[in-house]
C-alpha cells in the first residue's frame, strides 16, 4: 500500500484552474521532489497532501501521520523551543528534548525563537516535524533564503534525520540541484493548468 495515493482531476481558485489531472502514488521510504517554475502549483499540490486544501476534484489518501515544514519556520514567538514542539504536536517534553538533541539544539530548549539564528529556527522546524514520527513528511522549500553553506548544512541534517527515521518525503523546490541531491524520484509540473510533464527516478534508494 502506498503512503500517498493521489487521483486528482482538477484544482482551481477564483474560477481559474491551477492543476489538471494528476495521478501520483508514493511508496514507503521514497523521497519525491516536486519541481517546476514559481507559481505553477507545487505548493498547492503539497497542501492537498497535507489536507490543508480540500476543495478539489478527485481523491487523496495518506496512510499514516503527516508532518509539514513550511518555507518559513512558523514558530510561536512567545514560547520556548521545547514548547514549540510540545504545544503544536502534543508530544511529551522528553520526546521534544530528544528531537532538539537530534538537530543540535539540545542546549537551547529554553531559548525563544528570537534568540535563535535563522539556521537554528529551521533546525527547530525540522525537530518539530520529526518529533511526531510521521509516515509522510512534506517540505515546502525548506532551504529557501539560506546562504549556500547553511543550505548545504541543512540538507545534510535532513538526510541524516531521514535515514534515521526512514520517513517517506515530498520536497517542493525550484532548485534542481536540491532535487538531484535529495530525491529518489523527481516530478516536474508544467502547463496551464499544470500536470506532470516528467516523472523519473534518479536513484534507487534514499
């Protein structure tokens, strides 16, 4: 049984059709990269997977728990790093502390987001996502606006966490190099409305 099974006929907003027919199945353990130009509908498709968009024609089934990492860290500014994990997810403090330790923030559990660098905030977002032990992890351009060295550092961290957890992943990116580096399979969206124009495997395992 695939972790993700999408049979989309159409998605539109304000009378304009954004996405056309798309059939997509994602087996357990695979990392899929969604690529294409800005505004083509990649994030809209990801939000269908997350259950954040419900008004579309078709069916989308996710078998298991889902976690999402957005372009921005989306943290609670008035809460500590630990609370930024426990409050949204409902996990225990011990699990939150273990998640923080896994991303190198074990000593910053009591720090507030404003006391963390952008890189540390991105690490906290990853820790929050992995804390729930998701079956499907959704990443919406998580390395955008980072300088090249920090982006490389974050990709290395994500790769380590993915390997440790064996999580199935969908990565939205407009950077082809990121897709080639991180994904087992790359799907390109193009057209108006957007559909899959290229679906290829780039390696046999994560």
